[in-house]
C-alpha cells in the first residue's frame, strides 16, 4: 500500500486522538479480500510505523463508503502515559 495516498484526519480531546484514515477501495482490495478489523489494525500499525508515530491504538473500526468508493478506518490513538509503543510485525 502507498501510505502517501491515504487521507489522515485527527481530532484531539484531552490527550485522546480520534483518527479517521481513508483510502481508495481499489487500493485496499489489492491487498485484502474483505473488510476486517484485524486487517484494519494491521494497516494502522504499518501506517503509524511509516509515520514514526508511537501512539497506542484502540477501538478500531472499518467501513466501506459506497458513495465515494473508499474504505474508512476509525480508531482512537492514545499518547498520554505512553512509553513508546513497540510496533507489532
């Protein structure tokens, strides 16, 4: 996946960031056959590592928007009291 093609939006609320990551459905389905929260977590882990971001993820959700033909991943990112996340491989 080309992470440079993703749209990343974040909203901060007392140290908790709500992340919305969007990508074209074509790009998503090049690597994955179905929408799956485990796949979404894998994408987010890789994306955060690519950006050098050490936030901790929680509450990951994935959805397809047929109006715009995009895949949207939503998650919370925690930074407070974070001792640098170890990235999963």
